[in-house]
DNA sequence: ACTTAGTGTCATGGT
DNA sequence: ACACCATGACACTAA
């Protein structure tokens, strides 16, 4: 997958590709922190800078590699390679890029190849000597200067013009291995690696395949068949082809330091030391390029990186892990939970829904097997068909223990399927089983519709669908039962939801009413207080007025004998407090 | 062992 | 009459 990164050294395009691929990795379950968005942004920024710097130097090389890509696409037409504009053909791209790189490096180094080999031979012959370090350093320096070399002619891609690989003698191989094992050389190479890491871009993956510290032949051993004994490429050249480590990967100063930084590094890299950095090229084709970020890539994960495999697996997991939402409101997302659209014939066994209920709850019946397969193997068709065909419904199944028709437990739930890693959510699992049971029923009767279709199609479409398939009474009854149950389930869920909403609403209303009551009580209390005050003031005023009244003789009226009353027109009358009414002088009589 | 929440299902009534 | 919906009631499971 990430192979593409190695081949193309362009800027934004690659970053976008990386982003896409990262997202894909996330979808594939890669650890989130590894692909943290901010982290990736930082990485992308760093990579952009590096790419800008390198682009100046790598421009010509990039042009050549694009030409190589074009050729690869041509090869695809022959079926040899898969086009790699998208991250869908990692392996072939990796191989090709490696080959190209090898060719390039080989050619670049062609002029000095003999001298290099001579150095190695000299090294092997004189090893171990202090001269080794000088040789290795000079070799590395020379190798590292390869990006500045003139672009490789396109013709060099063909094996013809290439110098024949120079087979390395076992002694030379051993010498080379030991040479690379020298701490001095390692340090030297690490310096080169560090330099390379500053100018390269994309991290590469490494895999457990490369476990041996013997990295002498790692490039060719996996790049080309039968090339394990070839020695066309030196490790430092692969540093150039190495598209760079994850930004978090600290360029190692030496192996020990690298190991000391183990917690920050890819565990495989740490384990293998800088050797594995070189080996990343091998890994590129081994692991389809996981950008070197996925430490614990399992074989499954690796397979999943294959587009087709990833799709298949994703589909399986999607179906297996996605619980069939039973929510009436959000339900029917389980449309695709049906792994099959039955295309069975009109075979029917003439057992009713209730029979199916009984069949459902037979231990080891089709449902339990179905549920298991549905959640794990996802290959229910044959099995279920076999069950349905092999079990004459209504005979052995009905003869078994009959539980109450209503609300029998699902065998899948009783048979320990909760241990399934795909059914962590019990409720979801239950829903899953529920729909699986419907599916199983429908399948057992060879009903050529999915439960989702049966339940959710509009009446007209449903009737039309039914009319297009000739079904017997049992099938029709089952279909209608499924539809009824499904709709009622949704209705019940909606009803419960409404009930809960009503409860919540009533609770809120109750709270508001309590607040209103409290407010009214306070208002009443305030009004009572005000009323008392007003009465008091009125009484005071009343007495004051009374005290000012005088009769003809100048005597004051007693409030106990008289009272003041106001008429509707505003006139004030002094009314004697007498038991019986009598006329006053104005014939206006009032009584108390 | 008991309680409780959640869910599926049936029966029933309304639209 | 039929389909659909709403809801109470019941059974069951899992927490």
C-alpha cells in the first residue's frame, strides 16, 4: 500500500495519498495514536519541508522514476504489474521501485563498481583491519552521493544494458556481513542514515520477516528471485531508496542509542537495529507498505491491506460487527446485515411461523448454527439450506421439547455465543440474533426476500414483490408475520420512546408547576401582608375621620355607634350602628 | 434470589 | 375490509 510513497517523491500529492492511506489504516483498526491527526499534520509538515529540500536534488531522479512508473503501467497491461496511481498495488510497486532503485544505484555506481567490489574483497581479505573503516566510509560517502548523480537512462531499466550482477563469493559475503557488523561502520552508516532521513520522505514498514541480523543480502534476497547471492546493491544505497522513517523515528547515532530509544521507535526497528532500516525495502514488498507505523502487524492485517482482501474483510466485519439496529427510529440499518439474498426456488416445507418458533429454540437448531456462522464465518447459506433441507420440519423438531410458543429463548443466546468477540454488546447481540432469527426463518422457508425488504417495503411494493414470487401459505404466513413483527417492533420502540418522552415532559411540567405553585404561594403571602397593611392603614384613616366628625352640639361620634359608608356616587354617609335600618335625613338608609 | 431496565411479541383498539 | 399504528400486557434476558 505504501509502496507508492517510495516511488513518487512529489510533494502534496504524496501527502494527500498518505493521508488517504492513513485514514484507510485507521479504518483497518490501526492504533489511533499512531495516526493521530495532529501528529500526522506535524509529520506532513516535516515531510513537506524535507521534500522541498530534496526536490531540488531529486528532480531529475524523480523524472526518471515517473518514466519508470509509466512503464509499470504498461506492464500492467501485460498483467505483469498493477497500476499504481492509487495505493492499491503496493507489492508490485514496491518490487518495481526496488528494482529501479537497484538498477539506478547499480548504474550510478557502475563506474566505481569494480573498485567497490575490490574494496570489499580487500576488506574480506584483510579483515579485520583498521582499513575497513576507511573503506566503508568511502563507500558510504560515495553511495550517499548517488542522488546527485546524473539521471539514469530509461534504457537502464531493461536488464540488457545493465551490467550483469556480480556474484559475490561466500567469502565476500561473509566479509560484507562482518563489515556491516562493525561498530565503526555502523556508526558511519548511521550518520549516513541520519543524513538520508533528513532528505527522504516517507516511512517504511518493517516486518517480522526480517528477523535475522544478517542484513547482507536483505535487499536482493526479497527483491528478486534467486538473487540471494547477488550483490548488486549495498545497504547504503538502500538508504537512498529508503523513503524515510516515521518522523518520530530518531535517526540513530548507533545501535545502542537506537535501542535506548526503543519506546519511541518501531519495535521491530529497535529489535533489529539499524539493519532493519535497510531492510525496510524488503519489507516494502513483504508487508505492502504499512509506512512502518504499524508495529504489530498481524498477517491478517497485512492481508487486509490488499484492496480486495480489505474490502472483503471489511465487509465481513461490517456485517458481523455492526449490530442490527433494532431501534425503531434508527432501525433498518441492518438491511445489509443479510449476507444473502435468497434465490431459492419455491421449495417450501409447509411449516408455520409457530413451527419456526419451535425450530428456533431447538438446541443446535439451524438458528444457533446460523447465528454462530453469521457472526463468525458468515457463510450461512449452505449450512442453513442444508439444515432446512435435511430436517423435515415438523417432525423431529416438533417432537422435541416444546416450550411455550411465546418468548422462548434464543438458542444462540443460550449456547454461549456471548463469547463471540463480535458480540460484546449484549443488547446489540440480542438484536443481531433477533434479526438473524428472522433471517433464518425466512431462509428456512426459502423466502426470496430479505427481512428488511419484507418489513420496510411500502405496501404496494411489498405486494408487488409478493406477487412476483409464487409462495405457499406457509411462506406467505411467515412473510406477513415477519412484516407484522418487524413493524410492531418498531412501533413498540417508538411507543416506548414516546412514553419516555412523555414521562420526561411530564416531569418537566411537574417541575414547572411546582415552581409556579411556589411563586403563587409567595405572591399570596405578599398579598396577604399587603392586605393587612392596607387594612391597618384604612382603620387608622377611618378612626381619624371619625374623630373629626362632630354633631350639632359639638360632640364626637362614637365609632361603636356610627359608621361611615360610601355610596356609589362617592358620597359619604354617617350611618348609626343600629340593629334596624332607619331613614336618615336624606332618606338614604343603609344598614350594616 | 430478587429487582429492574430493556426488548420482543401478542392482543386489541383506533385511524 | 384491510393495512397500519399505538399501546397495554406479558415473557424473557441481562445487569
